[in-house]
C-alpha cells in the first residue's frame, strides 16, 4: 500500500472558534495543546457551524478561517492562501463554496482535470482504520441543474484513491469510487426519486458501518428523503489514515459554475482517537474527566 501524499500543513494549527463540538457517551479526557487538538473518546464529533472565523484554518477570500484544516491531497494546490472560492458569512452562519471546473475523474486521462483548483476542504484523520464514521452536511439553496455538478462528501487518501457520495443532478444521487483509472459508480438513484428542486435545502450523510458504505439524503424544504443500499469498498477500508471532507465541482470546462451554501458540517467517529497532529505539546489547558455514562460538551471560543 503506497503512503499518503503529504498535505497536512494546514492541519498543524490551533483549533479555536465557535461551535467546535466534542461529545461522548462514556469517559472523556481531552487536552487542548498550543498547536492542535487531541481528543480521546469512544465517539468523537467535530462540528462546524461557520458562525465565526477560526484562525489558523483554511482561509476564505477575505482571510477568515473557515474551520476546515486541509484538502484532499492532489487537489487545491493552485488555490491562493485567501481562497476566492470560499466566503464565510458569520452573520448567516454559513460558508459559501463556489464550484470550479475540475474533477478527479481520469477521463480522458491520465490524470484528473484542473486538480489544482478543485475544492475539497476537509480534515485528516490518522489511525481511523476500519472504525465506523459518519460525515454529514447541510447545504442550502441547492442548484445542480447542469447534469455534471457535484455536491458530495468524500473519504479518501488522495485524488486517485477516494469515494464520494452526494447529488450531481436534481434527481440523481450517487456513490462513486476512484482508484486512479476513472470514476466508477457503485450506486445511482436513477429515475423515480423526488426531485430536489432548485433552491431547496438538503442534508447529505455518508456513513461507513461495519465496513459497508451508505449515502442518505433528506430534503429539508419539503417531505422527501432516501438512502442507498449499503455498498462494499474493501480497498478503501484497507487504509489506516483517511481524509474526510466535502467536494464541490463542475467537472466540465464548458459549463457554468455554481455556489453552494454550507450551513453545517460534521464528522463523527466511533471508538476513535482523533489527533490533528499538533506540532507542540506545550499544554495551556487540560479539562474534563467524566464518569462512565456521562456526557461532555465544550464550546471553544
């Protein structure tokens, strides 16, 4: 198995800001260190609500930290430090993401298209192994009418080894895998599902449970929800470290781009230790031990 490419420079930062939530249902121990966050938990949740800038994280076009710590390796390397495709709206509590004309699909090949500008903000989770996890997002004012637009959640190692799941047409939800030789669909909702009309709000969820993967969705603007069957992606389960995030793209170079309003993003990992690789162990805070059966919630300002 080849090692991951190094794209963790943005993750060696102090995680500060509103609504970074850590929860667990049994004993909790956590330490905030000067350049990172260590969480030891039975079930850890990282949650972004975009109601304030988070210094040291990926910056939007105005230099405001968005909360995301890194991108999928092999993507986004041409984007400036103040990313013009990202706009944090702290009043609305949302992050606007402008799609770019690019994609990981190696067609016509031999590499993906315009990878340097591809938007894949996310988190690096070392040592996740085969643990169960859930990635969830609320996107508002969904408008994917070109038939090639993607709003999806991803899990992967780099641009050539990933799976992503989401919506790429008003009536098409899909799970797609890529192992370096082109996208292949593992699931396509096909005709017959309720149309996600332009302007609707949508919750997307991508889960791995006991090694099997599932996409689910909920239309928040009118009654309507669905889910894929569980699918197997054994080659991806074999990696011990994964990048988890959101992928917004218009793969065709001739189609207009679109804007996604991201209101919430979260990752929940079961039986996990989440360590965003702090560069220093100069501890400035040590908080919290709770008895079995307790629950801890800390809002870091």
